[in-house]
C-alpha cells in the first residue's frame, strides 16, 4: 500500500481478507511470508508493537464496552499516549490530571469530527448500530494512526449510514493524511472511494489495480463479481 491512499481488499467469503489483517496487526502468526512496514521487515508482529508503530484496527464484530459512555470508549484508544502510571492515574493528581485533561480534549475533537456530540455521555449499548460503528472508528482514530485497517466498517448498515461512513473515511484520509486499508463487500462503496483495489480468492491474489481495471478483470469477474446473462 502507498502512503495516504485508500486501499480496498475485496473477495468472496473465506478468501482470507480478515485473516490477512489479523496477521498484520498481530492477532495471528503467519505460517509463511513477511510483513514489511516503512522499510522494516517482520516475520511476526505483536499487537502492541503494531499499535506503537502507528497502525490501528477496527473489527467486523463490534468489541466496544457496552456499559461505558461514548467518550470513555474512545478514551481507551488513548492508552498508548498515557505516560503516567496506574497509581498516579488512580488518584488523578498532578501530571496524571494534566495528561487526562489533554487526552479528553483530543477525544472531544474526535467526537466533534464524527458528529456524535449528542451521545458523548450515553452508554454505547443504548446506541443504534450505525452510531456504535462510528464510536468504533473514533476509538481507532484516538490512537492517531498512520495506517488504519478497517474490517467491513459498513457491514449491517442502511444506505444513509453507509453514506455517512464513506464521508468520514474520505475525511480521515484527506484531513489527517491517514493511509486506509478497507475490507468491504459493497462494490458501489469500494469503486467510489478506493484509490486501488486488491482481490483475494482462497488466499491468493487474483487482481490488483485501479477500480476500473479490477472491475474489468476476467478472473475477478469469474471468481467474485459475476457475469450478467
């Protein structure tokens, strides 16, 4: 992937898309191959190392803290930015208090960016699915990532929610300069917002290029997009 681009990964169910992201961000250990990031090559990544290098991830299934508020869920994404120890944070005094205030101010800017101000103190479990997906994105953005891995961020959304999420993804890419890797099954979304598309089929790459090139690739059509009759 190239810096600052939106790179889409498509393919049928079971193609290995999420498994590949799991290898990149340290959830899985790859059996073969290497991972190269900014000139450094790794045979295996661990999740903390990946986060410290500036890679954030959202998952297909929401893993939010349902009983916690929107702002507290997004605050968990600031964990790596907190330098004071757990005892200082517990008494919330001195450097710990200043640090928390700075992190909360950053989180408030994310909340404004994602237009969820009205729900900032609402427990996440009470929110509709589309808003929970926004909170999930906000938690990833709280890490200030250089690379953002999005695993089906629009799954289960209606048309209006998808349009909103597309707008936020484009804004993150444009305003923050974040490189985005996107797994998505909605071909309209993929073709509209992606700079380049890669196609997987049972773990093998069968197509790679600009959206129009991939759409016209016969191997991709046969394996995934289908042929009209």
